[in-house]
C-alpha cells in the first residue's frame, strides 16, 4: 500500500522499529552458523592486519578527508566534511549506495516545530535515553544528538531537502497512546520520514547526487583493508582493494572517517561480544540486507566487522557489552495478541518492542526464531503497541499471506496443528482468559486495553518469525567522534560514525526515538566528517 502523507501521520505507521522493518520484509535466506564442532576461537576475533602498505599500491589517490563506507553515517560524514571546507573522497565496497530504515530522528528542529510537533526538554530526554540503554550509553554522545540534530535538520532542509524536492514528513505520535505510562515502550515524536513506501531509497539516491554535485568523489567496489599511520602515529590514509584487481592507497591529509557498519556476519566477533545462546541464534538467523532500490548489494559479506578490526589494528578499543537490533517479519507485528513458545507456554508481555526482544526469543526452548500468535475470531479492536492502524498494517505487511498460519474450531485442535502439547496450550489459554476476564494481567502486567480473551472460535495461530538485523556497537570515541585508544586518548586523524561507534546503546536497541540508530548515525557521521575537516 502506498501511504498518503495524511494517513502516514495519522497512523504513525513508522516508529522506531521501522528502521529495520522495511529492510527485512522479503529478506533472503538467513545465514547459518557453523556447527558446534566447528565453533571458532572467539578470543582470536581480531586476527592480524594484512601486510599491505602504500608502497604495495598500484596507484595513489589524494584527498583531504577520506570516508570509508557510503551508507547513512558515511554520507553524512561526507556532508560534514564538505561543510567543514574539505575535499572529500568516499570509498564503498559495494557497487551502489545502500541504507536501511524509513525514519531518522531529530530533536527540536524548526522544521518539526513549524509542523506542530512538540518541543522536548533536553535533560528529560537525555535521562530517558540513558535509562533505556541500561545506563551504558555515553551521555556525551547522546548530548551531541540532543543539542545539534535539530540545527542539522534545518541545515539539511536548506541545503538539500528543499532544493532536491526530497520527501520530508515529521511524524507525530500525539494521542496514539491514551495512557503512555502503561506502555512497555516509550516513544516521543522526533522521527522524520523521508520515504513513505520504501527504505530511504529516494533519500539515498538524491543525497548521493547532492554529494556528487558538491564535488564529493565516490569509488564503488572498493574495500578498505588497513589504516595507514605515519611515523608520528597519525592516521594518514587507507590501503584498499577493488574489483578491478587493483590495490589503491587513499592518502588523506586531514583525516579518515570509518563508517563501515555491522559485524553481524563475523562469527568470531559475534561469539566474543554476545552470550552463547544469542550468538548462535543471531548467526543462524542473520537477515541483514541493506539495498538501494533496484540496485542490488553485490558484496553480501559486507557486515563482516572488517571496519571494526581495522580500527582496533590501529589502536582502538571495542566496547565489551554489545547491542543489537532485531525484527520480525511475519504475523500481526506490533499487535500484542497472546504469544506462546513451541511448547504452548506464554513467556512475555506481548507489548515488548520487537527491536529489543530477540534475546528473549533466542533463550526460549529450542532456541529457534519463531513463536506463535494466538488470535480469536471476535470483533475486539486490538490496538497496536507501535501506533499502526490495523487496516493499513494488514495491507502494508501482507499479513494474511506473509506467514504460516492455521485455523481450528478448538484450542486443542489448533495445538495439534502447530506442533505443541494440547493440554499445555489449553491451560495457557485458560489462564490468559482468566486474566482478561479479571481485567488485570498479574502474570506479565500487560495493560487492560490489550487484554483480549481467546474465547471466540474459530481460533487462529500465526507463525511470528524473528530475525537478527545488525550489531549496534563499536569502538570508544570522544565527543568529537575521534577514535580513542585504550588509554582514552584520541588516535590522531581517525574518526568514526554509525555502527562503528561504541557506547550508543545498552544491550539492545531502545525505542524512545523513531529511527534512533539512524539518528545517531546521522549526527555522529556529520560531526566526524566536520571535525576531520578542521585538522
């Protein structure tokens, strides 16, 4: 369904989860983890830097600021560098630009204020962001977004959005949640949608055209291999290889900005930085697939952590507790009907954010990637826990055709169809119905407006599948996005943005901001490029 702007705003169909949703709709076959007998030594995750030097290069490319990676953070780093007055070169290992998500969050911009959205108290939001990341995020990095992202959006509006006629729709969630204090997640109206039908493909194409028009050069099919330092320890470039078989030295006189994304396909890193059950689950169900419209991503191993390794070979330090983003692509996503595991037991408050609950799914019996959504055939208007309108969601996500589903006249019969013990599922449904009739979920504390008794057949079971999307963790950085060494000192000439930056999230994505990962990638990428240009 093509959403109109009016319906888009009214339904608030794209919230924080949307940054992963579109990219995973119709995703490919998940990557399979190695067997237990083949499990690699996670302590050897760093490996050894390749023995490539500028003298090995077939040619040298001179620039002032080099950006490695051309997705959102890299694009914004290039933008920041040109605003800082630098001549910019970008290298990208794929054959085309790529990006995920429909939404980017900005804070208190004039554009949002003019659209009638609320302006928020900075300290309140900073504290909420810190709380929702389990007190693990870097307050200073969050403060950069709070203090500067509104001005960045207004600057983008003048430089790019208006001149290039870019779709730009501030999203309001006002009034969607009648009693926000009783929701598991907390959401504020900071999201801006740049595409109402796809994953920022229009935005990405136009923004790369804008960068090209500003003189930014981009070499595609070119993979950074190792950072180069001079005798003083300053990073002065990158040795890269391309699909033409060349080795190229990119010499950057002002700085290098690393924006190389996730390490979700690096098995050793996944096992080093995540718990064993979650690492097994993520590696077996990795459905990360960034793309650019009709242009395919040719390097399907791109989230292999090479950028993180390059940074650590240069002296950076990884954070030890790493965050993730996940999504589920089937069933009535974001509509909190009863959920049961493969044995037929309820296991969570169904309003829990889909982006943040994959670790719960990974730890269930069987450690698989699906659960069952049990739905009665009544006229109860189940509200969405993310603000979707049900009729729009049904069409947008093709729910009736998107997943395995069964219908039966009794719960016991339905249990047989989905392969769980009938007595267990019947007991689960009986208990759930008791809670619904009493109007109080004493087991998992789901709000009364979501309590819909499973007492009106025929009954349906939808197979709800969860997938790992990407890692959200990286190396320590200063509030100038300088990459820090193990002594917390800046590595001269080296900057980072996006999912190579550490200490932005806790153990998982947090859903206060709509497009929160994109928000930080935008702000941090821009500042990394701008600050590099000042050298």
